[in-house]
């Protein structure tokens, strides 16, 4: 009996030792920190600015183009980089390529949606795999302006995809800022990449809002933002397509909802403009939005004006 009791105690002590070691390993893993070294010099980007956020196992580089608030986000892990959108070309794209080369890691690209200011730099990264939400990928693969820059097929993703050692989940909002607005998120690090569904303190692109043609895109857009708010308000970072990133995710989304509701009312004539009356021209809409949001960066607001894209351009179909 004495031998049995000693043997039982020995087994218990061994189990406790194994459990303790296991816990030590878990703690060690949870506290794992990657030494990313010094980030590339921000002087590489002469056409914009760079902001770097370093966390234990991931580093984010947001690169903002100065003359308009285009943003590219680089997600850096121990061995890889993932670029989310590519901004315009050509000078910005050349500098972006130099910055990525300075990081010197294997890479991939995610494109959020089929707008040239998000894929303009594609010709500089033809050696990398491109990914997009499935419907966005189909649009890109059938857009001549894009395929002239990037000759390979964009890989369409429905649901989740491991890219650069991280699991990204792809989703979309249809008929909002454009036909298909993709967004991507990573649950492990609680980060969401909203593309042009969310703007950061800059005027959004309203060119594709067509309130007189049936479906109301701003209603769809706001509905999509409410879904993002429910799912991501507690996330650590929101990276956007224009003007950097935010850590107060819910507040940033609320700001966009407020803006869109005002823009919708002004364009549809249900909201009185400053000085009385309702807006009847594109310029009056733009003037009123600049009064309501005087500190916002220009963004895509002026692209709604007549002549914005080509001689004879009638502007956004608002009236």
C-alpha cells in the first residue's frame, strides 16, 4: 500500500510538471515578439507620407499620397508583406515599389475594388499574386485598364484565404460607393481593411450615386456600414482607402454614416442647404458638403462635377 501511494504521488507530480511546462510554452508563444528592425526610410516616399504601427508579430505601414488622400497599407509579418491596394501611378507606384523592396520580403497584393486609384500601381508588382473578393476579382479580370497593367488573373476569394502567413476573410457590399466594394479582415489581430466603404476625415466619392434610377446606393452603403459597425467596432485598427487608418473604428464608421445621410438629403432635396432652399446643381451640393465638413480632405468630391473626367462630361447623375 505504501508503494502504491508513493507511485500515485509521483504520477501526480509528473502530471503537474508537464502541465506547468505546457503553460510556460503557451505564455512564451503569447509573448512572442518579432524584431522587425528599422522600417524603411520615409524619405523614399517623396510624393506622400508614411505612418508605421508596430505590434508584437505584425507591422503596418500606411502610405498616403499627398496631393489626394490615396492610401496603401502594407501588412508586414516575420517573412512576408501583403499590400492592400496600390494607389495611383506612375510616380507614387515607383516609390511604393522602392519602399516594398526596402522591406525585402516575399509579397502578395489584395485589391479591394475595381477603381483605378486602387490598382493604378499594378504594373510595378506583376511578379506578385493578386487577390480580391470573388466578384471584385471577376470585374478586375474583365477590365481592360487593369489587365493592361497586370497580365495575370486576379485570384478570387470567397470566404477566407491564407496570404502571407495570415488568414484574411473576404466580404463585400454591393451597389454602394461602386458596384462591388470588397473589404477584408483578420480576426487574429482584429484589423479590418474597408477600402472605400469608409473614408477617414475626407470627402467620399459620390460619383456613382444615382438616386433617380431606382436602387438608392447610399441606402445600401449605410446598411453595409451598419454591418461593419456591428462586426468590427471593437477591432484594433481600421485601414481605409483614403487617408490612413483609425483605432476608434466605431466612431469612424459613425462619421461616415453621418456624412452619407447629409449628402443623400442634400442631393435628393429633402435637406435645406445653408442660406435656405435646396440644392439644384452639383456645385451647390459640393459647396454645402464643404460647409458641413470644412476640415475634410478633398477626396473624390470634385469628381462628381461636370467636365471632371472628359470634355462634355455631364457629372454625376444626381438631378
